[in-house]
C-alpha cells in the first residue's frame, strides 16, 4: 500500500495536468524542431494563462524557454523532450524566485515583523501560524499584537489563537492609536526578553489612501525588520497587482500566500515575484495552525510538473512524528524483529495525528497519473476505518497475524462494524507494508518514504 494518504486539492492541479500532458507528447520526439517547439510552447502558454498567470509573466516565460530550446545544447542532446522539460522547470523556478528566502531574524531582539494585507486574506490566522512556525522550527519566544482598531473581533480572534498556541499576547483596544499599540507591545516584548514580536494590522476590502497612510505611519514608527504582505492565492493575478500596490507604498521584504489548498489556479504564485520583485517566503496550505510551509520554488516547480516533492514530504514526516515511538520502532526493526499489525496500527495513528496527512498526497511523484476516483478513496475516514479494524483484533492476533483465519476474520469484522472484505483488504495491505519494511534499513517513516522514492524511480525506468 505504501502510505495511506488523503488527497488534498492542490492549487496547481489544472496547470499540472495541462503541462504534464503537453510535455509528455514531446518525450517520444527524436529531436526538437521549430514546429514542435512552437506547438508545445503554444500549449504551455495556454496552460499558464488558464492558471491566471499575468500576461507579462507568461510572455517573458515563453520567450526564455524558446531561446533555451533553440540553443545548441538542447538541440544536440539525446533526449530533447526531457531537455525541454528541464528548461520549463528551470524557468518556473526562476519566475518564483530561485530558492526559499528565509526571514531575517538577526536584528536586535525583539525582531519586529509587520503583517499587511487586505481584509479576508487570512492575515490574523497567518500571524498565529507564523508564530507557531517560529516557535517550533526556530525555537523562538514569540509575542503577537493586533493594531486593528477597526475590528474588535480581530483582536479577540488573535488572543484566542495566541492562547491556544502558547504565544505571548499583548492586549490592545479600539480606543488606542495603532502606533501606540505597536510601540507599547514592542517595549513589553523587550522587557519579557522575547525574540520576535509580530504586529497584525487592519485590513480593508480594497486598497485606499487612508489605509496606506496609516500603515506607512506605523511602518515609519516601528521600523520592522520584516514587512510581510499576506495575500489570498485564490485571487490569482489580482494577488500580484495588490502586492505591487502595497510594495509601491511600503518596503515589503516578502509575501505570504494563503489558501493554497483552496480552488486556486496557481497564477498568484507564478506572477507575484515577477511583478513585485519580492520573494514568496511562506505558503498557507490549510486551516490548521501548523499548515504554513516555507515556499521553495524548486519543490513547487517539481510539483507543478507532476514530479512530486519528496524532500518536503520527508521534512514533514520528520517534524511531525512522535520521535520516541519512531526510535523505539527503529530499534525493533534493527534487532530483526518483524513488523506486525500493532506496529502497523501505530504507523497509521502517527499519520492520523499528523492531520490526516493533508498536504502529503500532492508531494508524491507521479500522483497525477493516479485516477481521481482512487485519490478520493484515500482519505481520513479510510484511515480511521483501518485503525478500527486492527483495534478489533486481540493483542495476540496483532503480534501473530498468521492466526487470523476464517472465524477470527468474521469476529474482527463484526467487532468494528465492517465487512469481511475490509478485513481481508487491510491484511493484504499489511503484507505489502511488511515486505517494504524488510527492505527499509532503519524502519522509520522517513526511510520508508525514501524507499518509496526509489521504488518510483525504478518503476519509471522500467
């Protein structure tokens, strides 16, 4: 079975489908000609426009790929189709910004991060997510404050989120001036020896002079190290236009793209860097407080072209699994003790505790060739059903799966309210997993994914 993952709508799905099928046609071509390059680039152009990428970005993108495709190196290569795919991938990376640009946390603490953006972009929840990310990944002590004096609900919302995540919350109310709120919070954070303070600001439904004047005054007063623009990726190329307007008024240091798990087409991610010249630093991939990832252009480009993001998948696993259980499991595997159904149950529960593996599905290479119907079946409910079946077994049955025959299978099925075929299915999946575990050296989940990666590569070569 590999990994029981649920499918997460990815903002690049349509673009991935279009580009994959377009570039696949080229793979069989013996060499590149003006004609087949022209035809392919026309398709690529249409795919990008359909993904709501801004026209100047598309025009520049196509021209760069065309120049590269007609270059001597590509013309002389043995597999010109693959060379063109590499060119498209390299250009995608270039458009989105080469590499992840991390936050500048080297200033005298508390490092001040100012968050700007329109109303409804998910700014306040992103403040909390970023606070959690800094806390967990950079081991920073983080404070948050809301300078949104127009929406008392925004102040309350941030307080609730901060309390849930053990972030320091500095109170404010609508009678205060935003500049005073921010200055007082920064001073209080200094006294508490916090590393970072994140300042949430008022959003508006659209850009107006009053809003810009207010945020400019706030920026001038607190001189933040990072000024991040939070923008909804579902607004497509409009996101890039809004980001540019903010960048003209404020010296932005980066962008955070939100709602990338929604029905977005990818245009924002591919337009923002080109139009603003500012890097996308983070991407929001869900509603949960841990659903914020650093934006890696190279990995995103791989995902757009259906090549997956194994590196991101391994990182996610290594960050979120229970280290103690993983080490205990690894020791057991190293001693040569077999992988049993109790181990399988623990692995499934680890996946469940990671939020149902939300963003993992689209990080697997070749996932686009899996039928949608099959992807839909791989969801959280299936995970819960599998765990219920194993919980319906006795400990002896879990330790010695060979005992599970006819009557035992019926008892297990009725014990968890499922069908006999469901029990048979999980036993079959367990056997496949057992075989895979024998091949994996350390037996931990990250190694398992690496094993999966080599299986995929092997499959592609055959």
